[in-house]
C-alpha cells in the first residue's frame, strides 16, 4: 500500500470532540486513506508534522464572500486560520435564484456586505449556476443557502406587507428549485429589506419544503441583544409551524436570557443551533445600523433619492437622529464607496462628523446618499453583550463559528482574518473555554453534520481530505480593529480535497474547492 501524502508525527484532533491522539494521517486520491502508525507506508510526499495538531478543515458557517471567494486575499485569510469551507447566501440576500433586475437591486443594497455580483452571474442565475461558478475556481469549498430576501424581491420587488397566495406559491417554488439545485437550507435577514416585510406565517410556509428536505432554516433574526427574546421567539414559532431545524446567525446578547430560551425550545422538541464570533463589535451596512427602516422600505435606489431631499434630512434630524445618539456614538466607518468620502474610513462617526463640520446624522445621510448606499460600518454592541456572554455562547453545545466576515473597505472588521484562530488561540489555549477536542468539533464536525456536508468535518478513513496542520502552541489571530487585514499565525498546511491549498504558510495557487450540494436525505 502507498499513499499520495503522509502527514507524519502529529496529533490527530478528529472533530468528534475526542482529545488529541498521536497518529499519522495518509491521504490518497482526495480522501483520508489511513490513520495510525504509518511510518513504513510508501509515499510520494512525506511531511513531518511532529508536535502539530492535524484536524479536519473548519467550516465558516456565516461569511460574506459571495463576490470574493476566488479573491487571493480572502482565500489566504481563511486558509491561514484553517477554514476550508464557506457557507454563503447569508442574511437572506445574495445573487441566486434571481433575474438580472433583482440581482441589480439586491447587489446594490448589499454591495457593502457581499460585494458586487460577479459578471458571469449578473444576467440572472439559478442556484445551480451559482454553485458551478464557485466549483474549483477557488481553494475553498462553498455551500449556499437560498436567500429568502432575494426570493421575495424576485417575486414581489420591494413591496411591503403580506404576500398573496399566488406570490406565496411563486416564492415557495423558487425555494424548492434552490433546494433541488443543492442549497443547504434557506436564510433570512429580518432586519434588512425586503426580508423584514415577511412575517412568521410566510416564512413558515417557505420552510415547509426546507423541512421536507431535512435542510436548515438560518436566520439573522428580528432582534438581538435585549430584543433577542423576540428574534428567538419568532424563529422557534417558525420551527414549530413547519417542523424545520433552525439556526440563529451571529447570536450575541445576554446569555442568561438566551440560554434559557434555547433550553426551553429544546425541551419543546425544537432543533436549534447557532453561530457566533469572538468579538464585541458587529459590522453591517451603515443604512441598516443608522437609518430608520421606513426610509429604506422602497428599496435601495429609492432610499438614495429620498436622502438627497433636504426635507427628509430635516425630518430625520428632528425625529430620528436625536433619539439614537447612543447608537451613533458606537459607530466606526469601515467602507465608503464614494471616493470623496474615503478619508473617513477607520474614523469614528463622531470624529468624522467633527472633521466634516456637520452633525453626525447629516453625515450618515451624506455618506449613504453619495455612495448610493455603498457605506459600511463597524459598531460596538450595547453593554448587554459582554465578554462573559461571548465565552458562554462559545461553550454551548449548539454553537458553531460564523465569522460574518465582510471583505470590503480599508478598515473592515477583523473577524474575517481572525475569528477561527482567536477561538483556538485565545479561547482554547489561553482561556480554556473549550478543550482542543471540543474546539475542533465546534469548528468542523458539528457544522458539517448540521449542514449535511457529506464526508467532511471529521478526520477518519474514507472522509474527504480537507485537513489542517496547526501548531497548538502558537496558533493565534493577529488582526485587530486598527490593522484588520492581518493574517492569523500558527496554521502551517491546509489540504482541500487532498490537494495542498496552503503549504508552509504559503498559498499554493491550487483551486481544489468544490461546490457542496446538500446530501440527499437518507430515507429510513
Ligand atoms: Zn451576516
């Protein structure tokens, strides 16, 4: 017997939450061919990994690389933390399934999060087209959630209010097609437009085929922090009505409330999980954080028109900005699409407003209007979310890691460059929040099982060879708010489907990443 690659002398952390054990790992033809004492095995490529941990590739369960999965910096940011799989189509907004017109609108609105639509998809695309677009075009595997906001925009435009029966049927048919094309579930963004116009009854109806497929409903909920009870309550209601398995995106807020609600839902038979990232600041589009929903209710083009109207600005100054002073004080500007305003990137909103000699609310209007909505921000979460809450969420059995990475602007949130390395370095090695076995199960085994990534998430013979070699003594995040585009350290090698994507901490240029289509449901 021989193998293609032999990782010799390391410790296997296999993704089941078992502790590290001493073993060599053999890779042949894209899969793990053996694990054990394999020193005598013939191989073309023997790699000494003495003292290193050998783990399955990590799954980023919430990330905004929809336009940039093939970007070299994004690939390196992920691989240098051990991430091999990205779940895209988050927050209910992405490019498929949609016509050119819908793609134009949603890509405009969510441009500061997902980036611009790739040209080969912009004329309209199905989920099958989108998955084909990623397949072996990048080092990273890509899975996709059918975004319910995009689907609503395709059927109803930005029309608020309830869907009529014909519209419901049309949306449901698009969800069914997306699942048939390989979507891993359906996502919503209930604080964004048009997702926020959908009520629980509509979403439960769209979740029926998701439940039938054994797939997952993933939600940026209608409320976090002190309002997390409201967001979770609606998500559990949707689960009870449709029988769907549910997953809360970037969960944060007071753990005493959240853990209690998750526990009661579980007692009630609800299958609920969540992702979170190890930081106390969030990041999103400036319009969602700092403007009232009603200004944005007719879609992104209309929002820009309204913000150019001095009457609208006056009304906002009087009725809105005066009431959210606390929020404005927590905002830092990460990305502005308008060239004349790029100097504000990295500044707090209040400092930038001082320099621009205008009230902070006026600057918000100006940035959103002049960039045609293309403005993003980082914001400190309210004091209801503490480091203790982050650590308690991390230890929860239902937790996985979603970086929520946004790869745009000169001063993005560091989470896209550091989340996974920070969980390993800071929270596992330094703080002991998780054992190494538990950490790897949260980063790989658990999400692969949750999203039915067949053959991935565990290191065992027969599994797909998505493999990470890392140094447990040094793995760490180095990105911070001042220098966010800084790669993590401590990950030496990463294989994707048996090919080295990162070797000796260098990108190899290989593009072995696959589009991951949902495994067919096992029939009993
Ligand atoms: Zn997100």
